[in-house]
């Protein structure tokens, strides 16, 4: 094989592989997660709470249900702005707005539900995710 043909083949292979690398990077999705525990006013765990996390930019709803330990996880959320709602019969609906998730955030939002009607709403403290393991420790009114 001639030297110029080898150079052209090498150049073609380099361009092809470079394009594949760019294609893989373009498919990568920046994600984050939200986890937490739901308790009542007496610090008892509350199972079977419906957790809804709404992207305020796209309108896509992500949901989870707390387990027997009151824990929930919303994994693989695209970065962006969200609102969170927790509902269970016999408790006021918990609403949290203006949540911002950034790349690789693992935002912990612990929720305390107050006894009342589902139609009543309790608003949580605003929190902006600002890095891995950003955490919410307290909510307004507690």
C-alpha cells in the first residue's frame, strides 16, 4: 500500500472515530436525584405517601411512593426546576416549589406531614440544589 493511501486511510479512521466520540457525548444526559423520608408530627414514619415531582420546565411528572420506613427515591431526574408534592389521606398535602436540580445532585428532602385534610396545603422551605448531597434539614413552621 502506498504511503499516501495509508495516510488517507488513517485520516479517515481518525475522523470516523472522532465523530463517534462526539455522538456519544451528545447522548449523555445530565441527571440528579431526590430522596427523603416522610414523618408525621410525632416523628413516626409514614408509609404509602404519594410523592410527585413535576418539572416546571417540561411538565413531565415523576412519582414514587414511600416504603414501610417512610423512604422515597426519585432517581435519574433531568437537571432543571421542579416542584414536589406529598399526599396521603388524613394529612395536609405538602407542597414544595422552586427546587433546582443540578448535575449529579442528590438532594435530600425530608418531609413532615401535618394531620388534616388532603385539600389543605403545607408549604415547605425553598431550597436550591447546589452540589452533591445537598440536604434539607428544616422546614418553615417547625
